[in-house]
């Protein structure tokens, strides 16, 4: 049976980014650059590649740079145009008006609450969620691979990524059932389990395809781990009611919500760039000698 197409993606971007202060005092953490593009651009590009047509940003105060990024920059474009500069570099930042919607979360009380804030825009269709802190590198992209998996199994598909056991308390963790290639049946989900109690080392790195019923569950979801309204807790309620799988991602993942992960992403992606890769390689060799 053909599955309902995943047309809408939700990007929760209301978080305060306290781990990157003072850099994120006036600049949203999603606007921190990896090489020459803000983090949010990587997630948006991954969504578009996966066939997503509508973007919903769940924002908060102090996040207007994100809206400006996906808008026309008149002075810049005029000046560049008059100087004969190539404007194609800005193409990924431009969208048809109406294809991007901004919703304000008002208070940062949890990822589940942020997603619920997008309920009216999402409507009654399956939808994707991207946490832009997580930079996923693969060809085809992570979400495109997830959509292909979703087309086979339907229901809910979350990304899964294996981490060392001593990191399982930082993430949403999958309790795995039967395994079929990259698809793992999800039997349970737990948010930030105490070390030593995690049902596996398969964490959820911020990519989801969910059925709209999760919004109804979030409606009344109380606070969970960290006293926040957790998406993981709402998703756990869907298990047994709808198909629920994790898609094991085999590409590279950088946790850019963490300083080391962010530095690694910058280094690794810079090495891939034709114009600067060799310079960095030489620099690293000399530095690490
Ligand atoms: C959130 C989710 C968690 C997920 C993680 C990925 O946690 O709640 O399930 O594994 O993102 O980065 P946070 O990092 O916001 O604490």
C-alpha cells in the first residue's frame, strides 16, 4: 500500500543554546556556521532533498535571524548584482512565500511541547521532525533514506544511531525488537535513561517521521525527564497502536549541540571542501606532529 507522502517538516529552533554562550547571546545557535553555512541550512537542505515541501520553524524570542536567513536580503542582493557577483550561493535560502511558516513556542518547556506548537500547520498528515543540532552527513541524506524506509513500512520511523554505552543517558534510546537489515522494530522508547539502565545503545539522533496522532498525545503529555514535556514519552504511547521502526543510519553524525561535536563537524566538513581541504590537512599534520 502506498504511504501518505511526508510533505511537512517541523524544525524546533526555540532552544536557548546556553552551552555556546556567549556566542549564542545575540545569535541563535542554529545560525552558528559549519564552514560557511549555518547549521539550520544543513537540516533544511536535507529536508528538501527528501521531498519535503513545507517547513515549519518553531521559534522563540531572539531567533529572528533565522527568519531573515530564509528571506530576501535586498541590499545584499542588489549590491552583489550590481558588482556582477554570483547570487546562486543564496539559492538554498530562498523559498516560495507560504512554504515556510513560523510558530512561536513562547516558553522552552520541552521538545514535545515545541512539536505540539506546530500541530495546526502540520494538520492530519505524517510529518518529519529535524533537530538541527544534529548534523547528519550521507548520500543520499539521512531523511531521504528514512523516507525510503517509511515508504516500505509506513507508520512511524525514527532515526537510530549507535553510541558508546556511557553516552546513553544523554539521549532518547530505543528498546529494539526484531531486526530486518537497517530497520529495527521499536518495542519501547526511553528518554535519557540513567547510565546502566538503557535498553540498548541505539539513540535517536533528531530525525523523525511521525503520524499526526502523536499531536493528540502531546496535547495532554505531562513533564518527563528533566521536567520537560518529552517527545520520546509521547512517541512511546504510539507503540503497539501503529507500526514503529528505527532506521539505523550508517552515515556520519555530528552532535553540534556539543562543543567537541561542533568543532569536529567544522573540521571534517572543511576537509571535504576543495578550496580549503588541503590547507587544513597541512595545518593538522603540522599541529599534531
Ligand atoms: C533531544 C531528544 C532526544 C534526542 C536528542 C538528539 O534531547 O529529547 O530524545 O536523542 O535530542 O540530540 P536534547 O538534546 O534536546 O536534550
